C-alpha cells in the first residue's frame, strides 16, 4: 500500500517544517509558499481531527491507517457502504482505502494567475476572491488575532489557514523581491479586525457573470426545507414546480432550526451577503467561523442558508441552527433568491424589509 498518510507526530513535525520554508513578503513579513498537494483530478481534505482508512466501505472492516486533519488525498469515487448510527452511508474510495464521506471534504487544487493591481468595485479598490486550493497558510498583518477561530489556532500552536471555497475580500496587493505576488485578505462583514497576507495564486477573483441572478423575472418563488434525521433536504420552487434540490444539514439540537408555523407562508429572507464571519453561543458551546460564503439570513439575528467548508455530511443534522449547504448549492440558492445583491455596488450586504424577498418554509415532518 502507498503510504500517503501520517501519524499525528509526523503531521505536527511536517507542520513545523513548513513554517521554516518561508518567503519574505510585504513589510518584511515571513510568508508561506503554497503547499504541494497530490496530483489528481479530484481531491478530498480531512475535516475532522482524525479519520480511519478502511479496507472496505464498512466501519467494521480492517483499519489500514489513520489520516489527520487537513490531510489531502485523491478522491477516486463515492460509494455506498456501512456506517453505524448514521443516515449518511456514503464512503469515498482513495488509493489507500475508504473514508466515510462525512469527514472528507471535496476540494480543488487550482492555482491562479494573481492580479497585480486592485480593480475598482463600487468606487473603492478591492475585489472578492474564493480559495481554490485545499488550504493555504496565512500570516497576520495585524497580530494578535481578534477572532476566537484564529486565537484558538495560535494558542494550540496550529498554523493559521484558509480553506477551499471560503470567500474573502482583497484590499492590498504586494510584490516581493522575487516577484511573487501576495494578497492582503480580510472579511468585510462580521470581521473583528483580522487581516492576513497569503500567496495570490491561492485565490480566484469572483466575476460579475458568475453571480448573475437566476430567473430574476419570476416572482413566485419559495424555498422549502424538510428537517428530520432521515431527511434533510432543500427544494426551490417556482410556483408549484421544483427547480432545484439538494441535501442540507440543519440544527443538531431540537428547535435550533426554527420551524415555520403551520399554514404560514414561511420566513422572509431579510439579509444577504457575499460572505460573513459568523460567531455565537457560549464559551463552552460557541462557534466562530470566518469567510462563510453565500449567506442568506431568514430568521432572528443569525439563522441562515450558507456555504459550508468544514464538513461534507449533508443529509444529517450538523449545525447550531443554520442550514448548511455545499458551496455550489449555497451559491445557486443565493443567486436565485430575492433580494438580488448588486456586484459592483461597493456594498455587498443587503438588508430588506417588506414583502419583496423570497420566503423560506421550514417543515419538520
């Protein structure tokens, strides 16, 4: 068997070694070069502390090895297997064994040609980007970190990273002595103040065309979300016709995802943002996640349909109350629902009142 997995000790050792292979970047900061990832058409990133490689797509089969968080492996195919006490019975085949799909996140490894000058967006300099590599190490421009997410990583001697499909804002570009281009990335909405430098190759500029509204001329739209353990699905309707369907993950705790009143038209989307830093809860049960793309808020101060970069277990309850969707699904829903978020307005955070936004009907069967 090819040994493409690491022990926990080896993983920490490699992380430490990666900190030594740095380049001098903006303001004399020591910045990380991009990691080399497996050469494969499809890749998966381990999104849990550790996962077992199984001989067959079966929890009870022999364990061939262990992969640790942020390990990246070729994704050969997805197949149905056996996982006890789970609705999700899907496994991913890798060259070295099978991994339960809930813990293996589909990722890209696309390196981009960085921009050398900042474009104008709505009268200001900057642009939206998506991370297109499995992960990219970053260095703070203004330490120490303010967000709990990055504080935790610093306190536990973990590298600061951004992950595939996260949506960020770039407001500065610098070129180092070797000609390498670095972006300063941050979050426009919900950011407690953190800013970072990272290789420009890791980020794809988001275009106006890819965010063009879907069927904006149709007024009779609504989203229907069905939540129960056996079924976590979202459907988009134009009139009585279902035009989109996907698996989602709603709240793990009873009542954490609000349910629509019987016979009501549902909740209205009241705010939409290209990206949002989301946090909440107590110290013991809290969460703090940066760069959450395609966020459509529909209840209270923070319940939303949004992109998810930290798990791949759609179809089972996983959230603190929000509706987790895959990046592609969340983006489609974001483009299809009302209100429309202008691309070049300079303000990609739209709050709306009244009866002009899309309704979200949440049904618990």
